[in-house]
């Protein structure tokens, strides 16, 4: 029997009634799923035929907060304003951390009422950021900061395609990854570690891990030209056996305790914390065998997950900042300075500061991401946005290749980046920059070959993603030892 035709007015009313616009927030897998769905119906005309349908329009995992990086927008900071700006930038980081904690701690309430995500998290955060950005603009004279749209933040997914982990690719394009499958029974596909880590409000998943054997070789080294500096200098500074750690960052947030909101391992200078001046570093003790190297070398700790927490479980930088698990002391840490494939190097200035990688690369994008992950025996295969799963007998390797070009004038810059630069693919420095000995750090860990079994510390909203890994360095070599470094590198010798 045919359906009864309805008048246009009745069809319109029915359509409105059947069209649903709903947003539900559902917690799962350590993240927050924002599900937008609607159902629509249209009625046939004339002959009485019609159809109705239900369409799930969008589903995204919303797991963290994405805020513009104000520090990257700073061009210059007057010396007289540096301390004020550093304090405000640190405050911005704390504001995001606190907002993320509010988000994670109220996930059940937000699930019941999605509007709370804005009223409890995003709106108060925008107000705080507007005030801090205004203070930075006043201090630096960069009035245009207020008009760059830096204050508002958004919610984002843990595995948003914009982060570089495209659905269905899992890193296969450049790196050959195959979603952590090795087919040899090493437990890479198990959920145990992932689930325990998800319970701490992280966005870590199996997509963040890949079997190193499925990665294609991808390391290319420029050939050395005539006149290249082919030597090296190795400084033995230990592997932090004495457990010097803190959640400070004296480069980015000097004078601010817990400025990093994650724990760092330190080798070299033992006086390093948020409050250390250059004079403090010059007078400090060092873990380096050659006492002429009082440089500061630090990086985020790696934690073993799902096997209990460390002593900082209730401390800032640790559990209070969503960094949980057992801190792993490296099995090996090598600090080496190498030369340029296109010419000689010049001495670094004392107290030169270099940051390689980006602690906020998950939300900032990978333009400044630079740390590499691999496995012993497979180091011609390097990963930037995945953790490696290593076969039996192989260890996890983190490598930091620092910037090797210096502007010849400054030991730091407003965004802590523009005073140094990377060489191009041929090994040449940009115009106006000088080649300096390149710091290469290689850190080795004995870790389980299981997805979700380990992760690097991070700002909590960065979800411990491997792409956020980074290293920090302050040159505190004596003039005599830096002279030896340059001489060894330029003459083609291997020295220690």
C-alpha cells in the first residue's frame, strides 16, 4: 500500500523534528571522544514515495588542548625585559598545564555536559592567556601580538591527522612503519602498557609505536668535500648514575621552578637548575671526566609504564604533571662533537644555549621536531614521530643532532632558536652563520619490546608523544678545552 503524501508544511515540520543536532562526549582509551551526529529525513513528493536516513557525520577523539606557541612568535626581547617575558611565557605553560589537569580531572562531568569543556577549560584559559600575552606585548613593544589570535585554544584529538599520523598510514610513507606488527611474538601488539598509560589520561596508543624492522633505511650523510672537518671530540660525562633530575628548564624558563612540567635527566654540570646563573655554572662541579667540560646536557626522562610509579609520583614534574612510571637510567650516554662536511669549524662562544627538537611539537607541528628514535643494530633507520619496538637483543636509541651553525653574535635569542641553525643537505650553513662543532648525543636504553611499555616525559597536554622529544645544551667548556675540540675536529683526529 502506498504512503500517504503530506503537505509541504507537514514535511517541513517532520524534517525539523527528525533532524538531530547533538554532541556527546564519551571518554575512552584515555581520551575524550566528541561525537557529533544527526539524522535527517526527506519525504517524497507527488507519488507519495520518500526516504529517511540516519547519518553519523563526525567522530573525533578529543584528548588534549591545543594552544598557539607564543614564544615562537617573538622576534626580539630587550635585555631589560627578558626576565619579565620569561616569567610570562612560563606562566602561559602553567596555565595550559592547569587547564589540561582540569579537563582530565573532570572528564566524567564533561561527558555528561559537553558545554563544560568550554566553560570550565577553554574560556578561563583564554582569559588568562589574554592577560599574559598583553604583558608580553607591553614588555617587548610587539603590539601586534595582541592581534595574532594567540589567546584562544581549542580541543584536539590524540591522533588527529594534522599531527602527521594519517589514518591508515601509520608512518609508512617516509619510514615504512606498519603499526607495530612484527609477527614474531615479541608482544608488540599487546595492550597492557597502553591501557595502563591511558588510565593516566594520556593519548598514547599503539599507533605511536612501530617495529624497527619494518622501517626502511632513511639516513643520508652528505659526502665530505675537500677541506672538510672530519675529526671528533668525545666527552665522557656518564649516564646520570647519580640521578640528578629536576623539572626545570634554565634556558626557556630561568628563575621558574617546574618550568618544564616534566622531569629532565642531567649529565655534566651538577649546579644546573632553574635558578643557576652563568657564574653558578662556571663554578659548578661536573660529572664529565675532563673537568674542563662543565657544560650542561639535559633531556626528558624515559619511564617504564605499567610497573608502578617513581618517587616523584606526587611531585611537580612527576605525577602532578601526568608523568608517571619508573624513570629509566640510560644504559649508555655518549656526547660527541663532530665537524662540517664542507669546511672548518670555529669555537662555540661560552654559555651558548642550544635547544634541539620541540617539546610542544604535538600541538605546534613537526617543523622544529628533531630527535630521532631507533634501535641498536638498526641505526640507519630513524623515527621522528614513533617509538621503536626493538627485536630481542636490541636496545632503544635516542639521538639528538644539534644545530651546527651559529650567527656569530648571540648566545641566545628571543625564541631560543634563531641564533643557531641547521646546515643544509650539503652540510653548508646559511648565509651569515658560522660552522661550529656539532653536538651529537646518543642515549641508549634497555626497554621492553611492547607497545605502550615506555614513553618520554612531556608537558601533560603533549600526551608523551615521541615527536615532542628534545635536548638542551649550555656550553661551559673552558677556553683551553674548546680550543682542543676545534683543533681535533678540524685536523681530522678523534680525541677525548
